[in-house]
C-alpha cells in the first residue's frame, strides 16, 4: 500500500511581498535628502509616476511620504497593481506601508514622531482614502481632485464620501489641493493616448 511520506519540514507560512521596482530605488537615492517646497515634492512624485508608466512597472500613479515641516524624504511609492497581481498595491498604500516599515511604526502620527505628509498626483481613491485616515499622516497634498482623472483615463476611483474633505479635517489632517494640477492632468492625457491597460474590476456593475 502506498502512503505519502511524512513531511518533517513544515511549509513556510503564507506571506505577501510588495516591493518597488528596481529603478525606483535608484531614483530615491538620487533625490535630495530634503525637498523644502510642496512644488518640489509634487514634482518628484510626478516624475516617479511618469517613470512607472515608461518602465511598464505599474499604473500612472505615485505618492510620497515626507516630514511635513522639514521636507525630509522618506519614500516615494508607485502603483504596482498589475505587475504584483495585487489590487490593493496602489501608490498610496505602497508609500504609507514602506514609510511605516522604515520607521518601525504602524502610526505615522505616533508619539515622538514629526508630522508626516502624503503627497499624491491626484486625490485618493475610495480604498486609499481609508488608508490615509488610518495611517497617521497629518497632511495630505494632492495635484487635484474631481472627475477629470476618471474622464481622461477610465479608471474607477470608487465611491468617495461626499464630505471627504470634512472627514480629513475632522481627523486633524490638513489638505492642500491643486499643486502642479495642470502637469498631473497632462500626464494622465498622455497615458490615455498610449492606450494602456485599464485595470478596473467590475466598475460597480
């Protein structure tokens, strides 16, 4: 009678690895240690988003975590949904998670920490909005908000709370909008012209 051999070496537990593309690590090393202005921080985020599309390493989105007051750069994350086969690997999730890992905290607004800021090349989707609320950042800076992103690209950003700006304020997260807005919109138009893969799930249907 055939019997299966006893496995004396237990299998490794399931695990999840979400990483940035190799080029992003090199780009981070080239950045100044501090970016003092909001425009400089957004320009860096837009550069990462463009490079992500050009390298075919994810979608046209990037997000950076900075020390709000000093401008110190912690990390800039990019969208990694398609290459990592992970629907939650949005740029904001990548950036916030990598910053938390770097600092060894789950709360970027915890005791003894400087105020941290998230800079994104458009307003967060429904999922990433929740991530912003729970992350501990004290400041959110976006290139813009509104229907233009969905109209231009066809991405489904999900059902945002109608009073999302007030929800940020209720939690002490300051919001700054329209930093390099036209540059961000131009990038989305270029992305749409290239006819790339648009990875929506059911689009609410």
